[in-house]
C-alpha cells in the first residue's frame, strides 16, 4: 500500500489569522470604552474651567454681557441718552439702591427670585414702573399674571396698546424669534394668542424680552421699544437676582428652567422605548419539561465540535485533536504502558503496521507539523484512519 505523509506546514495557518482577528475584537471594545471615558472626563474638565473663568452674573439679558444674548448694547445706549443706569446683582444691593417714583426697575432674570421677593416687588417696588423680562414658565405667576404661551418668530407686530396699558409705544413694530403671548391680559402688541407686552398698573411683563439682546436689538423697532420702555424715567435700576438669595421652597419651580418641548419629548421617547420592547422583545412560550439527565449520543457531540472547528477555521487544533485521539487508541491496541512516551508508541505502531517509522512519526508525534488548509486536513484524517485499520488488521 502506498501512502504519502502530510505536507509540513510552512506558515501560520488560517487558524492563526482567526485567532488574531478574535484577539483584535477582544481588545477593541475595552479600548473604545477607555477612549469614551477619557473624552467624557476631558469634556467635564474643560466645562468646569470655562464655567470657573466666566464672570459672575454674565448671561442672558445681563447688562455687562457682550454676547448675542447679552444686553450691554441697550445699557450703553440708555446711558448715552442721559439715563442713570445702575446694575444691582443681589437682594442686599437692591435694598441699598435708591428706587423711587423717578426710577424704572428692570428685573432681567426673574426665575432666580424667591416667591416672597417677587411678591414684594410686585406690590411695593417703589419705582414708577416695574418691567419683568425673561418670562419663563412659572415666572408670570410670581407677579400676578397667568403663564404665557411661547410662539414662533414674529415680524412686524404693531404696538396697538389698549387704554389700560399706560405706555406710549404708538407706531412701533417688533420682530423677535421666540415671543411669549399672554392671553386675556391688557397691554401692547396684540396677537391671536394674546398680548406680547402684558401690563397691569405699573407692572409690565415683557414677553418680547429679545428686544433687549445684542443679537436682536436692531431688528424692526426693537431698539426704540427698549429705549421708550426703559428710558421713560431719568433713572434705571437693572436688577439681576442672585439665586443664592432664594431660601427654602421659594422661587420658581424647576419646570420654569425647562423648555416647553422637553416634557413632550420625554413622553415620546418613553412611548418609543415601550413600543420597541413590544415589537422586538422576546416572546416566552410555555415552559417545556424534559426528564433529566438528558442522554446525548457521542456522535452528536463529535459532529457539533467538528462544526465549531470548521466555523472558526481552526484546522491546527482539529488536526491535533485527531492525532491525540488516534495515538491513545493505538497505544491501547499495541499494548504500550499507560503514559508511555510518544516515540515508543510510534515505534510499536510502525512495527505492527509495517509502515515506515518516519511516516508514522509525522502522523502521531505531537511535535510533528500539522495541516494548514482543508485539503491537507482531509488527507491527514484519511491517513490516520488507514493507519488505525492496519494496526487492527495486524
């Protein structure tokens, strides 16, 4: 009988490539997680540095802020027009400031006011007129108004003040991106949803507070509206409340700081998650009982293991498993002692079968090369089978 020995492997086989790919996948995920964590930490540090270097009080409608949402331009123009502009940033400073009937009092961040402080300002502010800007949800209630409704951009809304407004804004038109309308209130700039400037006695709620910002003061007649409303008196006290002055449960609720679209968006996201769970969630059927222990035939486990080897492309491991199993069976057949070295098994098998020792060594010696492709692996398996048959026949 003529047989040929399997070709010795000359390079790392497909199994090594598969192993390398598996190793790459194994380490790629932790590395990605590390990068994400580092980016989050860098973002937090940079954000903390930016917040730490920001000037106290600088923000929306702040008279010292030069950004698009700041109001430095209006404050400077009022001062140039001869209005005495005084900026106060906490309750103590407001108490020390001179506020009388020749003074207009502007509150530019009313959401930072306590409820008691807002009620005191609304009833006894001492100024000729109290103007409340930035009327977010919850703020109008602090000053005796009902919450307004946020609208889309408006352009060219005429003043149209009613008799109860007590403000001379005739001929002016406003243009802002996100006004707030107050339905049922008296005032100026009427729309289908209500007035944009609500007035009740000497308290005015400015639903078009964007007319004070640097970014929109030049739109329409916004600058004229700001100057007429805030420069009607010789003196303007610009009050930027300090949240530190709020005590206990006072102040606007947390909802006043949340945009109107957040709550519907949260509900929509929750419903989407529930719908996805119902759509893609796993349906569990009734429990199936089965007597134990379960008997699995050896051929089934062998075939399953072979399919796993084939799917992973680990030909070298499969070849070594075939070699080890064949060597153990042949060692029992030729009667070598248990634990005998592979060389002794190889010589005894060669003597019994009549095959060359070198060929038997290539098949059974653990140190011999193993196949690197499917064709060599198939030939290797056939040679092991033929060798085992020869030994049994002998």
